[in-house]
C-alpha cells in the first residue's frame, strides 16, 4: 500500500494542512498541520483540551474545518460525514465507545459495517481477524458483559474489518494491562508492516517513545513541534506538551492509620451475566489514612466489586459490607453516601455523569441526600451553584460557557469534575474505579495528589486501576483481582511488578497469602 517507493520519506496518506476550528470564542485548532504516512505510527500528543479530539473529528468527517484543508494521497478531499471517511479507508477507535450493551459482539460489528452479511459469516471473519492480529474477542458474547478493555478490542476489530488504510487510536492503552498493551503494540506493528498508517493518541510517553516513528505535539490548540520520539525523553515530551515540568505525585510523610472505614467480609456476588464476573469470598479492609489499590486485567470482577461496594448491586449477605462501622450491605448508593462514602465509577460519561444534563445538575445527582442542597424537598439552587463553582475552581475544570452539559467537556476535565464532586463532599471513604483513564499527565498528577491529600487528612481511599504504574506510584497497599477473587493486600514496598503481574495472570500466591487473608 504505497510502500514500494524507495523514498526516505513515504508519502502522506492523510494530511491536515493548517486546519482551524472555532467554537464561539474558543479556537480549538489554530492552523494545525499533521501528516500521517503509510507504514508509520504517528503519535498525537497534548494535554486534555489541547485540541487533539477536534483535529481527529475533522480528519474523519465528524466536524468540518473553518479553514485549511485535508489531503488524501496528496489530493484535497472533503469528508462531509464519517461514512465518507470510512469509505476512503479511515478508521477511528474513540475513547468513548459506540456499542450497544444489549447486543452481541457480532451484532455490534454488523451495525458498523456497510452491506448485509450473515452473522455466521461475520463471526468467522471476526475470528480470523482475532487470530491475525492477536485480539481476544468472542463474537457471541453480549457487550454489556464485557469490560472496558474487551469493548475496546471489539471496536478495533470492527474497525479492522472495514480494511482501513489509516487507523486512528484514541487513548488505546489507558484501559489495558501491561500484557494487553504489549499485544496491542504487536497488532499496531503488524498493521504498519502491511503499509497502513496509524495515528496513536496517548498520554503514556514511554509507550509513544517505544512504538511511534514520529510525534506531533499540540498545546492550546496550536502546533508546537514534530519530533522523533525515540530521540526524546519522557520528560522532554512532557515539557513540550505542558510548557513546563510535570510534577510527580508527592509521597506524603507517614501518618498514623485510623479506624477501618470500609470492611468487606466474605463478600460474594453471583454473576448475573450482565455487568461482569461473579465475586468469590472477597475480604478487604481500608483504614482511615491509607490508599489501597486493586490491580487486575479488565473483566475479572472489578466492575462487580465496584457496584457491590457502591450499592448498585445488591448483596445477599448484608453483613458482608461495613462502612464506617455501619452494616451497609442492604443500603443503596444514596444511603451509603449519607454514611460518608463517595464513589467514582469507571465510565465517566453515562455512569458517573449524565451526558445531557448540565454540570450543576450532575452535582445534584450525588449530593441531594447530604442535607445541604435539598431541604424539605426543595432544591436550594444558590447552594447548588456555589458547590458547582467550588468544584470548577478547586479542580481546574475547563469548559466553554457558564454551565454546559457534561458531554461538552473533554475526558480529562470531566474526570476532574467527577472526582471533585465526590471529594468536596468531605467523605470518610472514597472508592474510585480507573481514576486517570485517558487523562493527560498534568491532570493525572493532580488527581493522584488530591487522593493522596485526602488520605493524609484521614479519608480511606480504595482505587481500582488497570494502570499498574499508577498504583505502584501512589497506593500504600496493593491487592490483585483475578477471576472474581482477591489476593491479600501487600505493602507496595514488599511487592514488585513481576509478583503483581503473576497474580494478574491468575497465580494467587503471587501477591501475598491467597485471597482468603484480610
């Protein structure tokens, strides 16, 4: 595919030339240029709000540029809609997936492809694609049962079945374990070896340096530089993105641990076939002042555990969950919040926040039981708006307008909003699932530092994360989930990436003495 020429620089398959896009007074892209070449993996780097998503949306027909042009194989082209860009061979896997939970994998794939193929034929094509590119996907599983990592693979397979020449991957490894990421890198290498072009959007700079041939950096909607990432350090790339040094999460000086704020005792949940794996005899204690991390490959029961702890899934044995000394297994989310618990689910758009509600109303969704904002059945709008503004200022949440709908925010800004909403309730316990999924380096450091500070002030923090580096950086103890079972939490200083990796692969002795210890 255009790779036969013996040129030093292969021709660009898809090129953006001085693209500009405005939203009211906000200039999201300001004369941005970028060339994606056949046989190369090209990184697109920048903080949340730098203009990456806007650029990608213009490249695939979701948005039209105000000025500038797109070139395809050197000739000007206009994509009036995503179908026209797909027909030209441009495939995109977005960070927020467009899948129907109630349908199977093969049915979802069928909806995304032109024409009509019998499902059995399509299932065989999926199996073929899975074997060829090393993507673990089962055609007849219902999407509602899949983890975020598995859903992402469905989107990639759906994209590959359209035989794209340019594949755009938006934060593809933010939901993957180290092993899954390695598999994805192999897939990307196979794709570029076939002469395809890959645009790789990521905040994980070590991955970019290893995988990508070139990198374009955006900052504040402007093109900053195009560099060879292999000649850069992670720190120098971060400086280009941020314009300054990126802080590491400070280790806060040792402080005494207080009472157990969360106790799960012999917690078991039957798998209902809709929201993930069953849980088998989970035992864990999180005390005031500590951060306990739960590592694991997506789809091993983490979603079920979060839902059981937050009260979205009812547990048969009410005694199996204790929040701040109160037996809470029979309580729903509002009653658990009234005990001083805060919950941040994995999926920010749709689960943590209602996409079409304004941000202030999204504050109301989790604070109406606190007694400050709703009194005698009436919403105190001034109090609500003042809390909303506290979150926006305190957590540096950026957006256009006064009080936009949640879906208008970039991923990182929405994540800061959702975490700020829970933290400013001054909880005694916070349970967070994937705190920094798809969030830029500066925002991720801010979120981790915030959680660290809350722990230092006596809050108990439970963090479920597929980012092992994140847990090793800021958790005090780490446990591992595998097949619905949990190893005993081990102090970070007493474990290693290798031991955790073994436990993630199902070796339950690796992270400590088995899953029955507490």
